[in-house]
C-alpha cells in the first residue's frame, strides 16, 4: 500500500460509519484521524494540519452546516459533507456555506474515494500555482482594491476574506469587466474546487460575493444578472 502523505479527518458520530470510512481511507494510503463531535474535531485540528474533512452534517453538539461556514471562514481545508439528507436544497445550502462537495448516505465507498482524490488533486494544483512567481499587480473598482497575486480584497482599510472559489470567480469578473460571461465559461474557472459542478454552483458563488461586497451602505451593485445568458461585472476596472 502506497502512502499518499495526505491527512483526512473523519468527523462522524456513528461509530460504524466512522470505522468504515476511517478503515477504507487508511487502506487507500491516507493518514486518517477521527472525531465524533465538533468539539473533538476542533481538538484534532488544533493539533494537526488536515488536507480534507469528511464532515457529517448531523453531529451531536453542532449543526454541520453552520460548522462548515465557520470552518470556511477560518481555513481552506477541503470539506466534503456526508449526510443522510437527500434534499437538493440541503446540498445547495451546504455549498453556500462553503463545502466543496456533498454526498448522501449510504455512501458508495469507491465513489467517495474518487471524489476525495479529485478534490485533493485540484487543491494541490492551486497550491502549486500559488507558489509560482505571479503578477503582483492590483486592480481597483468601485472603491475596492483587489490583489490577484496575494488573493486579497480590500475596501478602505478593511480586508474581506475570500475562499479560493470566490477569488477565482471575482478574478474572472474583473478580468472581463462590463462583459456578459455565460455560466459555462465561469464554471471552467472555478471547477477545481467543486466536483461535478453545474450552473447552480455559479449562482451560489455569486450570492456569496454579493453578500460580501454589496451588502453595505454606499456599496454599489457589481454583479448583474443577465437573464438567460449569465452575469456581468458592472464596474469599470483600473490597474
């Protein structure tokens, strides 16, 4: 068995499911730890650096959806939600909260392994690109300052944190200001973080950017919906 060197944390309160997932991914060559609650998850994460979480939505001490939002605000760790809920609305909410993928129980383990491999591979490409010397230029629009090299977004002295997918979507918009971008085109720029992405993925990410960049007094509308076509970035951009 080849060791990947990548570390996974299985956060699952059902002992049978936890043992099944942990054993399967250990057999596949991953370093695996387990936690049966949000509190124990935090203890594990304080002591170790994880590449990916397999996170049960129904934990005994915290709601997995809200926990995902908190995790995403603090970390770029890969998050795959594992749940017994099959409602498509729950999947959309999970993605809105910042999860990278969402699977429902009973999980077919070979499919889950493929999803884990794909997500970790895509994340490794991003890290590799971030390590390469890049363009240090900044752009400015509607009172915002956006660094494409450091992936930082500022309004005045306040920095707004972006996930990788949010950064890539914003980067696509500012690179094509005042142009209609079809969802299919936008998907090609963010799909490294989302397994089996679809049009709904773009809508979710646009809503997240709107919540961060349009919800304040004096904050102009930036992301314009062009019905039947896609989205348009409504501001001029200067370097």
